[in-house]
C-alpha cells in the first residue's frame, strides 16, 4: 500500500515541468527558512525538497546522456560503403 502510494506520487511529480517548479523554488525556500511549528511549514519543506529532487534528477539524467554521447562509438554513415575501384 505504501509503495503504491509513493509510486503514484512519483508518477505525478515526473509529470511536472521543471521550469514551472523552478519559479516556485524561492517561494518555498523562503517559507521553509521561516520556521513555524505548523503543518503548513512542514508542507513547504516537503515541497521545497520535491522541487530540488526534480532538479537533481534532471541534472543527473542530462549528465548521463551527455556522457553516453561522448563515450558512444561513432556510427558509420549509412549508404554506399567507402570503396575504391582497383585495377
């Protein structure tokens, strides 16, 4: 039950746009820094870390793609083979 709930939350978070989340980053950072022993403060902390987790995930994802492109063997262009006629 718990794993299923977390999976659904993750699926919804993955559907959020990083740019839209980034615009909220400062708001929730400021809210988190003004501690109050309230449920709203606790939610602000969770939201702040969700935004950071999406940013971190995207950074890791992009770095891994970049690294794979740099280390992948270059593909030969398709078409006619590079042959010469020798007599």
